[in-house]
C-alpha cells in the first residue's frame, strides 16, 4: 500500500485530503500539531475503516518534523507528501505586524521546505524512481522528480510579485 503524509489535518482541506487519499488506496499518516484535535479525524477513519494514523507534526519545528518522518519511515518510503499545513490571512500589509508576517513564512514556506527535505533522499541525484510528490494545496503544486536548484532564490523573488500584491 502506498504511503501518503498530509500535514495540517485537524480541519479543512487537510482533513478532507486525508480521508480522500485513504478512500483511494493510500495508507495515510495525518500530521497534526495539536493532538487534542485528533478525535474527529480518528472517528471518521474508524467509522469508514480507513487506514489513517494521526501523528504529531508541527511544521515549524525541525525536531517535530524529523520525529514524524522517522515514524513514517518505519513503515516504508513516502510516496505522496501533501504540504497542506498553513496560515491564511488577508490583512493589509501596513496592518500586518512583522512577527505575524514571519510566522506565515515559517509555517507556509519553511514548514513545506522542512517536510520536503525530510522526504528527499539526501545527497542523491537523481533521486530514486519512487520519489515523493510534494504538493501545496491551495497555493501551488509541484512534482519533484528532481530536486529544485533555485528554490529559495525563486520563492523569494516571486514573493513580492504574487497575486496578493495586485
Ligand atoms: N481554504 C481556502 O480557500 C484556501 C485558499 C488558499 C490557500 N489555502 C491554504 O490551504 C491550506 C488549507 O486550508 P484550510 O482552509 O483547510 O485551512 P485551515 O482549516 O485553517 O487548516 C489549516 C491546518 O493547518 C494546520 N497548521 C497550522 N499551522 C501548523 C503548524 N505549524 N504545523 C502543523 N499544522 C499546522 C492547522 O492546525 P491547527 O488546527 O492546530 O491550527 C490546520 O489543521 C492552508 O495552508 C491554507 O493557507 C486555503
């Protein structure tokens, strides 16, 4: 059974994606930063006999990400990674405090990067055939058949050209 890891699964798109992938044949490891919120997803999994396991995963914490992917790797390689965990916001720039701004990048950008790095094979180029497919629901998606080489440069350059600026 192929393995999928979904981040940010307590609510919304992450919750729905976990259920959807499990219904379509994946063994799902559902990352949650606050396990006190795990009951609804666990109940949905139990009710439909779906192979979903909730694991602790805070994408802003490198130790948490490492522990989560170590746990998953005991069951096999990650076939699909859905980088869903994120913070939204539509506050005008002049009213957005810098710490909030940084928290978004720490979660939405660096959180995704941490998880992608956790599943990419270190130092191997090209990666093995069964390379994972990092996805960013709601924002963008990318199929990582090969590691990107201009990740930080491109992301930072585009960060002030995105639709939110128009
Ligand atoms: N819905 C939309 O229309 C829309 C549009 C554009 C982009 N998006 C993006 O798509 C994603 C899902 O959207 P949604 O509407 O389903 O949002 P949501 O209901 O707010 O869910 C966000 C999830 O991310 C989790 N999360 C936040 N910070 C985290 C962290 N540090 N580590 C791990 N998990 C964390 C939240 O956990 P907690 O419950 O613990 O807070 C929650 O489970 C988000 O990244 C969002 O920004 C959504």
